[in-house]
């Protein structure tokens, strides 16, 4: 028999964290994009995910790592950005790197 938490996938914890956050999802995403661009000096392509956590937000941002000609050879990366409840950068790390046209796991798109 599965527990309620296993069935909801921890959704209630995420909802509680979001209610306690000082930032909205959109504000957290914008703060992450702005700060990752400043820190790594790469061009953000977009936000992949935004998740509230107990002490802030975790945002995944896709960036253009290396521009190539043709653009289908560009190298992209996903960075995981941790923000506190005020939107200040706490930590970041590159979690994936891949060629454009292939997903992070290497499959063709």
C-alpha cells in the first residue's frame, strides 16, 4: 500500500514551500536567468524548470555554451540555480551539456 506522500509525489511539501516564498515562480525564474548570466557569462536560452524548496527555489536554466556554424552544432548546457526566498543566488552547478538538436539525454529531437 502506498502512502499519501508517495501518491502525491511530495506535492503538498512543494505547495507549502511556494506559499512561504517571498518570490513568485516568475520572479524566481527571472532572478535565476539574470544571475546565472552574470556569473557564468553565457547566454541563457530559457528556463527549463522552477521548483519551490523549503528555503527558496531551485531553477534549471538552459544556456548557450559554445556557438557554432551551423547553429545545429551549438553546445547547450543546463545549470541548476539555487536561490534563497529573497531571490539571492545561493549556489549553482552545471548538470548537463549537449549539442543543440539532441536532448540532454542524447536523444534526437
